[in-house]
C-alpha cells in the first residue's frame, strides 16, 4: 500500500512513522532520510523493537552499511527466512543511491534492478533504506514511494523542540521552567540558518547541563555555564529576557558571553543588528505585512521573525529608534574611553 509523500504542516515525520507503526502500516519498504539523523536512528530502533523478537535479533535483523554493498547482498538479506520474529527487518544504512550518488557495487542497470526488486519483496520482509537526503527524481525513490513509505525528517518546529527538551530533562529526573527551556532553545543555535546544529548536538548539550546541575531543578545559570551556543542566538536570548522584564537573566547571559571570551564589539554589533531587525519588523507590522511577507523581504529564519515580532509588540517605533541610538552611543563611548566596557553594557541593559 502506498502512502502520499506530502505530510501536513503540523505533523512531523517522527509522528507519522509512530502512527504507521502503531497501525502496522510500515513497509514492505521505506526510506528514512533528512536533516535530523537522530530521528532517523530513533525510528529504526522503534521498527526493530516492534517487529524483532529480542531472542532472535541476530537472525532476524540484518544491518547493511558497507559502501561496496551489492544488489545480491540486499536480496540475500531480504530472502532469508524469519525465525521467531513478526517480520524480517533489513536496514541498509547511509545508502548513497537514495541520495542520487554513485556506489561501487551498482551500475546504472543495477540501480534499475534494485528499483524493480523493491516492488516485489518477499512476504514478511521489511526493507529500510536510510540516508542524509534523497533524490526524488531517481527510480529507486519513486519505487519506494509507490510500494511503501517516505519519511523526511526535517528540523523540528519550535513547539516540538521544546517538548523534546522537556522530555529529556524529565527522563533524567530534572524539572525546568518553560522560560528556561525557551532560553536554552534560543541559545542553542538550532534555528540559526547557518548553524550545523541538530538534535545530536542538542542531546549532548542537555547531558552537559544535567551533569553540571546540582539540584533537581535546572537553573538558567546551569544553561549559561555549560552551553555556549551560537553568539547571535545568545544575544537574542538576552534581549528576549530584557523584553519580559527578567533583567537578572539578561545580566547572567551577558556575563556568560563575556566570560566565554566573546568579543565585546561583536556583541555590540549583534545587539545593533537585532534591534535593526526588530525595528524593520515593527515598521512592516504597522504597514500591515504578515510574517511570510516579512520573511521574503528580510531573508531570515521564521523563528527570528517571530521573536522580533514578539519583541516589537512591546515597543513603539520611536522607542526602538532611541534604543538603537543608545547602542551606537555605547559603541562610541567605549571606543573613546568614556565608559568601561562591561559597565557600558550593564548600563544599557538597565536603561532599556
């Protein structure tokens, strides 16, 4: 049975595959790929847990990951009889053909043969291909789409990412306030378009925070002390704390940045850049433009647009212009020696 490739905006691939597994609708062939390899790996584990008898795992599960793999290797794995498991599962990891790249074990004719083979898999076999991406023009992709399922694990939404973070801390016996989850997510750089930061990185940062924290509750100081994140998102997190009246958190984030050796002039430059973005968003809001139109004009991630819109709602255009003027004055005063660097930034936070 084939499933439509297009997913709804609200449903991520990890949710789709969880539903399909629950209703036993995965297979006989599936492709799992995308930015979030963490979720690709998680999904493979869910498939194995559902269909493989642990006592027969070595017999009923085949994992192929050699770059020299051939069609015969895949056929042999798929056509081996199942012992005591519900299905025989064959996972072909990091399969370059799915991405449209060449492989030593496959000629062009071999690729076509594989595309044909996946349409006629032995009964009781579940064949899984994983890769970083997929070339939708290739016969293999089209054959998998026709006969089975396609799961594209894109980046998580802000809401799903926060839920992911909360669950990880909860499973470790820790509590964390929603505001600190937000700060962590923003500071991580996950939504920065140029950052190569995925759930693997996020999971590692969560482990560092848990190891550093002393009590049962995760504090902002735990996050600030262990997660350097992306400078740009850290600055936005600091401004966000200011906007909701938590200047103590803003001071903590500032000192964390300075303590990590971040260049003060780079911090000032980013503060100016963020307020320029907020001012642009504010002016476009007053012109009646929506989020999609703003994104098209500014060419930045929708997450940053939403954060700027949230900030812009708390200030008038005139107030934002005065804040920007203050930023430029601080830069000039530091360079001319009128104010000490750290004091100048602390005063700026106090005056916003």
